[in-house]
């Protein structure tokens, strides 16, 4: 049932986004690639960085290709025993951390600590011993949380990736310098400058004034910017927007109340008006293009059913918090509150404070469905989630059903990432779920 992501990539190519340099535009080394983002990043750590920035500095033993299959990274090969409980990974030789220290089996074990009983078999071999057979251990090792790094005395982390952290101003600015000794190939650009906390409108101005090469475009600004002829790239809809109910809140103990809310939301209207038909309404955590079964999770409005199951005593009321830094968040929560009112539910809308529920946005962190579900379960604090033991669609569908069974998480939409790109940016060929692969891009010099 799983569908390929290639149609999305083909669409990007048809939109005029070059992926290969022609003879007239050969790759050019040098320059500073300026990237602007609405997010603020405090700690230089894979656990707290957006997924598109992690591969610039950090790497894991394994990486995933466009189809979600494991491929060599810091490990060049691997095998497991007949029981599937012991895995051995053979390391790439001649790899150094950004501080010049050598990558060894011991440094990997120290980074992963006791995860699946990691141990050094030799200087170039790492073994993992699991209690039960694991079919997808390489996929698990490809997660950003399994990136290999070392921490210095100043708390700054060093990885093995194509760029090293040259400067870090928490929440404001980061400067990444090309890793001259990268085991792969040296990046084309000398530096990547990341400017954080930039308003979407300011980013658009900086792109037009040639002060930035990659900027984020807010959905509400898309219609305004498109006629100007700006170069726009839209990803597959890989970001989940969901309503998450906090646990241990007395107002939300009744599962019928949560189901009534889910049935009252008019996703189609919100998608058409506020999201300008970008992405898709969602009843599932995983998008349709990845799982192939998302359509089996209902996402339509059923106001009559919502009223029927709504508890009558006490009156149904609760609060929902939104992120005031997200220009989409407040109007969407307010529309949800209006929808809920039609069913007899009162929602108090709050900005960035403790509440009974919250509107969240979470990017898809992996193209492997099982790994992606595991990350959703961890982010939403869903207890006793069992990672699917089989990669087939039936097992994944059953696992996602169980994850959503209690109604604490109500998926709303899958939305794309929309970027504005400078005409000088060349060889733009990102992964569909968020890895921008900035080590491959280069900047065409300005013509006199």
C-alpha cells in the first residue's frame, strides 16, 4: 500500500528547480549561504535542532535514502546473527570529529551509552545486543537522536558532518564552516549562516533584496509572493498539525468529550480558507504519501454524531493553548473553537500558557513509517506504545490505530514546508521529509 515519493520530486523538478549543473553553470566553490528561519535554536544538539539542520553537523552510523531504506554513513556495512538479536556494524575508517579526534568504536559506544547494550568489538566494529529480534535496527540508528557526537568542556558539541559549528549565538545566529577534512567531499560553500527568529515578512524582504538565499514562506503569504516571480519550493506535506490533550486534566478524562471535539472540527473549511489548500486534512499521524493507508482514518466533520456522544453533565468546556509566534496558530484554534461551539462545547483560546490542550506542529523526522510513529509517540508522551515489529502496512496501520485509540491526539492537517529560494542557489536537491542537503548546493556568482 505504500506509495513512492518520486511524484513529489518530479513535481519539484517541473517547477523549475535545477538539480544538476549544466556545462554553462559548473559548480562554484566559496561564499556564505545565508539561511533564515522563523524558529529559534538554543542548544547546538541534534535533540533540539530542526531536522533540516541536523545532517549539516552530525551524522549517524546509518542514513536513509529517499525511499526510507538504510544506507551506509559512518558505518559501511552491518550484519546480524541468525536470531536477529546481535548486530555488528563495521565503521568507516579515517573519519575525525570536528575537533580532530578520531572516530572509534569506543567513542560511538560512549555516545550511545547503554542503548541496546552497545559494545566495542574492535576499534572499527560496534555490536548491539537486543533482548528480542529486531528487524529494523539500522533504521533506528538513522534517527537524529542516534547521531554521533562529542561534548566539549564549553558544552558545544562536535560531530563528523560536512560543516562544523564556528559560532553559536543562542536563539539568534549560527555560523557553520565547511569541514575541510570531511570524509565525503568538501561542501561547495565556505559557510552557512543561519539567522534565527526572523519574521516571515522580513524573510521575504531579505530574499527579494538578495540578503538571503533560503527563507521560509508562510502559507498566508504564498498568494502574495507567487505573482512576484519568486522561486518557490514546496515539499511533500510532511509536517503534522494536531490537537494534543494534556494528561491528568480532569476536564478531559471523558474519552467521549475528546471524540466529540474531533468530530466537530471542520477540517475541510480550515484547509480551504486558512491553509489555502496547501497540504491535506488529516485523521492520521502519517501522511498518505508515506503510509498509503491514511485515508482509512476519518477526517470529515460529523456534527450530529458529535452532539450525540457529548457528555451532558458537567457542561463541556476546556482551554486550548497556541504558539503566538506561529501566525497560523491563533486563527486555526479560534476556528476550532467556533466548530466546537456548534456541538455544544466551549473552548477558551489561550496564548502560550498552560491549558487543557495545545495546538502542536511536528515535522516528519524519518521516511521510515515505523520510526516516524515511534517519534510521534515519544513527542506526544503516549505510554506503552509498541513499535511495530513488521514493516508491512497492516502492522503499521494497527500500531497507528493503537496510538490514536484514546483520542488524546487529534490529527488535523499535514502541511508542506514552503521555501523561497534565491536565483543564485544551485543544485538544490532536498530530501522530501526535511533534509535540505546544503553540503551539495553552491552559489552562482552575481553577474556584473
